[in-house]
């Protein structure tokens, strides 16, 4: 129930299952920020599955974003914005709606941010969803979830995948409450990028998430899912940074900032542990969803191939030059030599180093490195997710972004996270400042941005983003470039190299070197 309606007030009030919230009318939309969808996961709720929010009396002002969960700071995409409050009420949602009219039944899009499962928050200016809501005439929800050790580390006595369980709780909140904000709970599309896309993939495979959404968009799906053995070993190493055991008993009195610090001190040590942690080690990210056999019974690729989400319509895709963002951040863009290229090819390439060198005989060491890193971490996991969905009886649409970021003379190419400012139209926030520089976005960029939003919102509304569904005969995909086209999947050489490869849970490889 909405009290009063948007015609009667510029600060509409909506009653949720926990209490009434007051939003603000901004640029023709009504925006609600920082609405709790679960209790703060502190005290006896720490490291536990999320609990329903405590009801409140009166009307709660929903003007400010909720506090970001504890996380790594100092990198783009993290907390620290001056208008984001502190506190422990980490588990909140934000809602952008054309009007909180219960009779409207607009499609709903739920954004899950990325950040390597260790940073990010829904109040990041890069995720300002006003253009998506306005252009698509739909309701957009963005959520926070526990990150790092709080959300993803293996801790004895605590459920696995607590961050994913937070996402499920947020989707339950959407089902129960979004109609009052003008949304249709039967027309929910989840969408996410990077770790957010990994979360989308995981939700497709989680029995607890079944029925909570109708469509899904996975932008740059990471192939990194941990086996229980690997997660337990990394959890032990994380706790050891604090001189403790990875148990609820030992960690309960440790502050969230101390847990963040443990991850920050372990991460740079990870590349030296390839002998034990294998492919996970060079990622310097000690967190990922765990194929625990309970909340996440199998990997998303295996689940989709078995038909687990065949009734959910899917968009999956990636950017052509994903890894260049990371080599730029490491100060190595265009500077990778033979030794590093050979090590990466040996560790990641199916068929070993020789297969990639034979497939790309004219590629430099730098280009081979970029290619195999992009293929292993994002491109092939995204393509294989669509192909698994097809094998399981579902329908999937595939895309690739090939338009290069304008900064650095175009040397970044179509790098990781370039799709975020294009989708949201937020060219002056977060990583977009790196990808676009100080110049105003060109007409070309604005047109491509509009095209992204049109495709995603059409998909949320109808299930059709404007190009044919993927099949294994023609393999037609949307290629987002200066002039978007529909063409056979551009990375055919890589597709063939990875054909038949299984993105299995990353294993614990062997004893410490």
C-alpha cells in the first residue's frame, strides 16, 4: 500500500513488510535508498545466514544509501564516497521507480554489483540507475551483500556463501515488497557484472533462489568457483594472518576491519602459492562462491546443463579485451614479456602453451598473455554459461563488446567493466574516469550507451533484447561497437580451443611449495 500517492507528495511513502519508508522525487523518478532487507549481520547474527529485518514504527526516511559492507578500500569501485554513511546496517536495497503505484506492474531489474567479491556497494555513483529506470519505464533495485571474509571466507561453524544468501534474501524482499513500489514481482530480471555476474550465475544454480526471478543478465562471468577443500585452505590462511583459526569462535570478536586487513595482507602473497592453490593463486582474490554441495550444489555450468534454470531467460556476454584493465592497473599494459606469457599459458590454456601459440602464430607474448587471461577468467566462462543453458533446454542471447575505451589512445581496448558506464550512462564515476578520461563522452559513446540500455530493458520487459537467441549452428551474437551488428561469435578460435572444457570448482592442488 502506498501512502500518499505520487500525485499528492514529492516525498512518497510506501509501506513495506517491515514498516513504512519515505522516498524522494528526483528528476521525474521516485528514489528510495537504504531500505533494510535483513538485520545487520553483527553480534549473534555475525557469520550467520541473513535474518529478516526488524520491523520499525512510524515512517523511516529512505533518503541516504546504506553503509557499505566492510571491504578493501583505496581502489576504484570501493567504499569511501563522502555521502555514504557509516554503520552496521550493511544489508540494504535502493529502489528507483517512475512512480510507486501498486497498479503499475512495471518490470523490475535487480542490480548485483561486482568487485572481486571483496569490494563495492550499491551506492557507488557508477551504479546510479536513474537512466535505466527512466529509459525503460521500469523499476530498478540495487542491493548490498556481505563481502570478503564476512561474506565468502570458509569459516567453521558458519554457512558457506553468506554473501550469496544475502542476495537471495534481497530477492525475497523484492518478491514481497516491489509491487508497492510499482513493480511486478513476476517480471524480475537480475543483472550483474564481474563478481556480480558470478553471483547471477550462482543464483541460477541455487535451489533457494528458484522462482525469485524470471530473467538474468550476466556481464563478464568469472570462471572462479572454489571447491570446499580450496576454500577451507584459503580460509585457514586468512585466519592465520590474524594468528587465529578459521572458526566462528575465534573470529567472532575480531573487528570487521581486521578481517578486511587479513585479506589485504594475504592477497599479495597468493601468487607464490600456485603449487598449492593452482589457478586461483595469481588472481590475488581469496574469495569466490564455494560449490559447497548445499546452498550451491554444483557449478553454474553443470546446473544449467542439467536444466536447473531452463525456464529463466538469459543474456550472457563479455568484453573483447577484459584483462587489459588489470594489466594497466599493474603498470604492465603492453609490457608483458615471454616469461610471464609462458607462465600464464602453461597455467591456464587448455591443451597447454603450445595450443595457444599454434592457434595465434602471429601474436606477441603480450597479446598471448592478454588473450589467455581474458579467455580463462571471463570470455569462455560467459560463453559456456550460455551454451550450458542451451544444452539444458533454456534460451540464451550472447553479446560481445568490442568498442574500445577512448582513454590511453584506445590501448585499453574493450576492457573489463567498460560495459558499466555504457549501461548506466555514468561516464564521470569510478572506473569510467580511467576508461574515458576527463573529456565529455562522444556522440558515439552516448549512442552505444543508449543501445545497451534499450537492449537490457527490452529484455527485462519481453525477453527479447533485439537480436536472435544463440544456437550452436550459426552462433549469432550481438557485437556492440560503433555500429552494433549481429554476427557469428567473433572469438571462434578461442571458442574452439576451449570446446569441451569444464569450468569445474578450482581445486586444492597440492602441498605448499
